[in-house]
């Protein structure tokens, strides 16, 4: 496994960390890396999306949810981390007026997307304490923040040509219902957070049900048109 | 120069490192990370007669030094494989193994016949796209077959016999560690004319979500793989190697060249590497190099010197 030096790994909020590593592997908004800093337990690498890229520095934003992310959070500057990537399709080619909607740690892939789309309008939803809002506001003058509700309720679909969404499944489902009610297609894109094993499209454990048959979240996705995804399948 | 070659029936492997079915797709994805021609062989994703969507719901859960999977044989079907994957396989200079699963007896038989006919036809005018069949009677994740045939020796005998009659291709039977009588099962495969045996498939296992008060898997049970199963798999491979005289492909939690050497000392002709492909995307290349390095360090000229010495 390729490995990289950690330059920084700081806690931004309760259970929310930003890690910076030195790597020139690059990537596109919405793509992810497989990270690991352990041998056999936990066994699998963790898919973490690209938060930002600055020169030879890759930034990851992650939430501690289980053993793997807890171990990631304990790494310090100077430690090494195994990393493979970038993987996945990333967000589609941007066209027209764009909204970026993130829920909780789902805001992670949107920051790098916003860097490429300074005109985009941003919707950030948090269940409790918000984080990184100021960083988003530095890039966009149109940032809407919601705490405790569904951020998707605040989005007028008719106002945008594309909406890129990443967040917990209930949020993405709400977006799907809204999109269906509006009769839109090819407008709303969601980035899925399925559990993965290989990360490259070989093992099929992240396979997700879509209207076009089973698709691999890691290699065909993680970004799909919302109307194609069968949540819970 | 060390001799790492292995043989199963008429099939010669350049080294004992074979990628296990279900963890390697048909190889394309890993070809971006290293030269697949370095491998001893590749066993492709398990195929059924008709394409299968696989299981719904969650398909993976990590355990201590292991993982549970419930993929349920999602695959493009035999015809899909022949159309989409054989041009890629034709170009590979490594042993290419078709893993054949099934629903009912007639599916296994028809699948084997199609593979036989395609192989004979392609032999006439070009390089064949595959070298052998690995008969999968051991997948724990599909209700309508798979492991159902891999539990009882006499039930499995029917499948092995039908497939053996349907094809002249070299045939390896992949056994489940969940078999009632593993060595009896292995002996049956030899009696029925299999060229080799591969084992173990995953162990039938379980994970309960105590908050939701249900199995995390829609299919209830799932298959356990990874380093956690290695000591048990090694013992089973050893027992089977002591029972049969046909070659054995040993697998179960192999994560290093040292692990692979253990299986060979236990009697395996080749090994297979599965879950470790997820831990390191270059696992195949690393193991091939690691085995040669071990042989050089220990002054071993041929694997035959250490095979089955335990």
C-alpha cells in the first residue's frame, strides 16, 4: 500500500476531525481515498472523501463512528498512513446554477466542489453543533445553515440546474421525494456512503440497487442521479 | 532461481499464488495496480447460469481480524461472462479459472456444458479464454443452492458427477468448511474424477444488531473470512491433504507469504488469496515475491521440498 506522511490531524468539533497528508495523488470533487493505519483488526480500509486539495496536501474530513475512524483520530503529525486512490466517479460536470447540500459529515466532499464552483449556493445541515461554516462562507456568499431540521426543506429545486447532495440516508431520501414531486431528472445528484471493502469495484459488497440494476457505489459511484437510487436495496 | 511451479491435472501454474473467487472480480480492477501475469492464477467471480443480482440489504460487516460478507453471488451469468470478460482473459498469461456456481442440478450441468462447448469452439481458432473450472458447491450466501450441495457428501456427489460428465476441462471442486464430513467430501471428489480440491470457502457466521434486535444481514447468516479463520482453515486443509492424493488449493485467511508457506507445508499444491486483496490491492504481487524471497533465504530450490512435510 502506498503510504503518506500526516502533516496535521485536528479535532474541529465533537467527533469531527480534519486530517492533512502529503500526497500528490490528487483527485476530483466527490472522489475518495481508502485509508488505513492498522494491520488486521480492523481489517478493512476506510473510504474517506476528499475534503480539499492544496498543492501536495490532501485534506480529509471525517467523523469518528467506529474502531477505524477512532484509530485514525489518534494519529499525529509525522505518523504514516496507508492510502490508495483517488477512487470513484466524483460529481458530474457542472452546468448552470448549482446548489451544494450537505448534512453533518456529508459536508465533507462539498468543500472541494465549492472551490471549483465559487458561484454555487451552499446548504449545510447539522443535528447539533455546526462546524466549518466559516470556511464555506469564505468561498461563497450564499451559505444557508440549518440545525436540527432537514436542510433539504430549504432548497427550492426550481431555482437550480443542479443540486449535489451528501448526507445521512434520511436526508437523501427526503431529497429524492422532493425531486420526484418536482418531476425532475438529471438534476439532483447524491453521493452515497456505503460500507466498502476493496474500494475499486471487485468485491461487490457496496453494490447498490438502482433503477438501472445493481451498481457499484465505489466504482460506478459514489455519485448517482437521485432518481436512480433505490435506498435500502 | 527458485522453482515455484505447481500442477493440478494438466494445468501448470508458474507459482502457487491464485486469487480467490469473489474477491478479485475478473481481474480488471487489480490490473491497474500490478501485472496480473505475475500471478499463478485467477479464479473469477462465481458464475451462475443466469445473471444474479445478489442479496439485498447490508452485505459486509467487519469482525475481529475478519469480515462477514453476504454478497449472494451477484454475477453477470455465464453468457455475460463469455461475452464481456473472455476477451480480457484471453490476453492473460496466468491460469484462468472459471468459478461455477448453481441453483439447481440442471443449472450446474447446463453451465458446465456451455463452458465446455465454448472452450472447444475457441480452441479451434484461438487461445482458450480459461484453463479450468472451479466448481462452487460451497457459497453460504445463496438459499437456493450453493452450500446446500456442499453440506452432505452424497448430495454433493450428484453435482460433481454431472459436471464431471459434462466437461473435459480440468476440474477443481471448492469445498465448504461447513460440510458435515469434510474429508469424506474430499474423498468423494477424488472418486468422481475431480482433478483437484480447493478449500475453504467462508464459514457460515452471524452478526446481531442488539439495538434493532435482528441480524444485520437480510439473509440471516453470512460468510466469515480473513485472518480470523486461518488456523482452522489450515487444519482443514491439512486433514484433506492427508486424505486425498489429488492436489489441493489451500485457502482461508492467508495474509502473507509466511501464511502461504504454512498451507504448502500442510500439503497444499497452491494457495488462494481472497480477503487479503482488500487489505492490500497489490497482495498478489507481494505474495509472489514474498514466497520466492522466503525460498531463497531458506535455500529451498523447489516448493516440492517443503510441500506436505507436516
